[in-house]
């Protein structure tokens, strides 16, 4: 493999990670992770809690050091030029992290000041972002008195003050209602269309589907990387000699219990009225057909992908 | 430092000031509690021994015995509560805690004096409160000695007499001793707790994480946060000083400006202590407890309550490493004795060294802990 990061002069590559590890004492929070993120991309970082997503973001902003490997952002070395990187990077964290006792306006002013905007620049930029997000009616309200969705918008506005070219969003929609979530994603796509690169972590599969490319972190390893479509067609997800089926009709819970009791049936799980399962080709489902159930061929969805990858990784880890 | 750094420091200081103003409850308590403590210490607490409850058993009941009792009463240290009929009754009073001293004059008291013999009388002292016991013994002995001399000299003047004159605090008021120390200790608490909370609060709410993702440098965070708290501590100091001067009439014999000049390095040291605590503590409660942990030794070992001179050698040495010791000594000196630069340059030097050392340690620890 080419050492991409060390010869990362390509302006198109925003983040370049090559064989990066982070060690906390005996615990390896990130283990030999490599990937590139390109300009204008919406890159999804997925994985269970504790898999290392936030750690990775913190390290990319220079708040933690990589113990091994080469990492650069905008071609700047993460280890030595972190402050330069932070000048061009926005960060929005999973929980609301602005000052609740300050008003919306004061929070915005504070971040403008910290990012070194002049008074005129601040005024202009605030006007733009307030217009974009619709925060105008709330300017004089205490940030703590905003509802969840508005809080997230304010957090986003504050992280965009300095016109960053790259924004890290660490579970930006956790605990936000579906309408506000969709609106937030609309905003994200508008930013992406302006050429801003976005790195988003999330637990929501529908959000993962919206990302251009997705990386799946599990137990500190990057298990998969690619477009959502690529990932669904990974050979390891639906191994040769087995297929994914959707079984409809009947009581889902009963069908599930029946399937789980048989050999050769993997990852049976309920989706609404149907049961999804990965079934070896040699397993006969005729008795189920005889009961009048519909059995249809199904594609793996992203959840299937991640569950399967995680199970395989645990098994390898265990053996 | 460049222009951008100054701008960041300015914005951090302004934001921190907003936090102070937006939390009037905390502001009120930080200013109110010292005032309450002052009134407690200034009016209620008196370490001078006066009017100790005393019971008397006078088996003799003569002119001489009555004069002896009178001398005890006139000293102002003793207040005769009751004349008992038996020693046992007097003892019961002391055991019950209703009296601290019992004076027992035997039947042959006068007779022995007349016969030119040693005429003993008993003074029972409750030793549970050591300061009262010690004072009672001293005064008891002094009265006996004076009475003896009077007998020997038979009306002639005393050959030698000490004429003590208490300087600076002629009425030996406890308040004058306590209040300057209180002023220092209150400012120590305020500075330590406020600065610890200033960081820990942001840790708890996650804003510190967000903050560190910006180009801000740690030194700028420390400076920006310290400025408003230096001002707040100075204001509190000034308020206490004013109340002390007007209500308790503690004199200000030296230069107030000198006192404030010494307050600056002291406050910086305490703010840096708070920052150090904040690198260890993750919640406000934990920070509060750690802060108390640093404050309590400095209350006991700084000479605020107990004189350093009467401490064992090892604690005396420790006390020199406590910043509070130096500022309390300076405050008492400036206010009560009018001490000036010629002595206080030592205090200034020591406090600045402490400020620089502790701030450096705090800054290094904060850099390490991201």
C-alpha cells in the first residue's frame, strides 16, 4: 500500500490516516487505522459506544497524540501543527456544549472572539449563519432555555463561525426529534455542497445511509470502509452458500423463535411485520411455506452489515 | 503574545465575568458569608478569659477570708456564682459544669495568718477548657502572692512592680487579632473554590472539550479565567476591610495599598491551587472537598487561630510554606502595627515566589491533561 499520508500533497485529500494507533496505558483505543477523507465528502464514522470514534476525532484535532502512524489534516501534521489545524476545523460534540447561562448572541460572540474574527467579520458571519439556521428569534434567549433541536443548531453555528473547511460532528443528532434531525441533515448537505468536508459519527442507520462513505469502527479496529452500497455487497456479509431472506406473515415473534431453534440460520431478527435472516442454502424452509408464510429474497441493510462484521470480529478475537 | 492571543484572553475574561454576574446566588453567598463570619468572630468569640463562674466555700468566714474572695472578684476574671456550705456541694457544681472554679478557704485560714504560719487555701480548677484553667491558675497564684506580700510589707509600698503596657491593641480585643486573619482566610477560600469551579464546571458541561477544539492555548485559558477572579477576590477583600474598619474599628495604621500589593501574589497562588484541584477533580463536589482539604491546614497552621510561636518545631517549619501564614502576618502588621516596606519586602518576595511556582505547576499539569 502507498503511504498516502506521507506524500499527501493532494489538495483533494483532507484527512489522511496511515496505520494510526492510540494507546492509553495497556488499552489500545485505536488500532492501526488507515483511511482518507476527500474534500467535500460526507464521511460517516460508525461503531458501538467505546469503539474509538470520539478518540479518533480528538486525536485528529491534536487533543490526543497518535502513538503510532502518520496522520495529517489539510496536509498539516497532526502531531506538530495541531493549532493550525484547529483554526480551520469546526467541532460539534455529542452533548450540548455551549454556555447555558449565556444568551444565544453571547455564545456566538464568544466563539467569534475565540476564533479571532474582527467585529465586522463577526457581524457579517453571524448574520449569514442566523439566516441559514433560522436562529434569529432566539438571539436574546439563554442557551439553556432552547429546545434540543435549536441547541444543536446553535452549537453548529458556533462551530462554523470561522468558516472551517472541515467539520467534525460527534453524534450531532443524539436525542433530537426526527423533524429537527432531518432539518439538521438538510443543513449539513448545504454545507457539503459549499465544499465543506464533514465527518459525522452516528448510531442512526438512516443517517449512515445518507453519508457518501462510511467507516465502521469496532473494538478499536476499522472493520469496513466504503459507500453504504459497497458495504451491503461485501462478500463477508452474505457468505457464499447462504442467502438473506425476509419472511412475512404470521406472528413475527413466533416465527423468530422457530427460526432461531434451527441449525444453519444466522442473525434472525424482527423488522416490523417481517423477520430477516441469513440462512444457509441447504436449510429447507418448505414447512414455513406450507404454513402460508411469504419468503422473499432480501438485501442486507447497513444494520445487517455492522452486526455481521461485529460478530465476526468478536469470534476472531475470542478464538 | 500576539494580537489574536490578547483577543482570546479578553473574550474568555468577559465570558467568565458574565458567568459571575449571571449567578447572583453564588455572588451573594461569596460576599455574604464572610460578613456573617466576621460578626460571629468579631462579637461572639472572645478568647480573653473573663467572668469565669466560680463557687466559694468559706469555712473561715472572717474579714481576711472575705477580703481574699473580694480580690478574686475584683480581678474581673472570676464571677462568684454561689457560696456553698460544703466541699462536696462545690465539687458537684464543677462536675455538673455549672462552675469552672471552686475556692475553698479552711476554717483556720485567719488564725494561721495571725500566727505567722503559711495559710493555705484551695483553688479547684476544671481543666477541660485549657485556656480557662491556665488563666485561673495564674490569676489565683497572683492573688495569693499579692496577699502574701501585703501581709509581709504591712502597708509599705511594693519594692518592685511591673508596669505592662499593651501596644497596638491596648484593650487586648480578640476581634483585632481574628479579623485580619479572617479576611485572608476568606479570600483564600473564595479564590481557591472559584477557580477550581471555573474549570470543573466546564468539564461537567462538556464546554471545556468544545473550548479546546478551538485554537485557544492553555495559557490563555488560565489567564483569561484568572483575571475576573482576581478582581472579585480584591472586591471581597475590600468589603471585609471596610466592615472591619467601620464596624469593628480595627485600625489601619499602615498603607492599605501595600496590603493590596501583597494580596495580588497571594490571590494568584490560591487561584493556581484551584486550577491544580480542577485537574484532579471531575465534579464540583469533589473539587469542593479537595479545596477544603487545602484550606483547613492553612486555617490551623497559619497563625490565624493558634499562635505559630507556640507550635512544635516541625509545624512551625510547615507554616512557613503556607502562603496564608505570610499574608496574615503582613495584614496584622500593616493594620495593627503600621509595619512598612522595610520588613514586608520579605513577605512580598516569598508570596511572589509561591505564586510563580504554583502557577507554573498548574499550567504544566493542565497542559499534560487534555
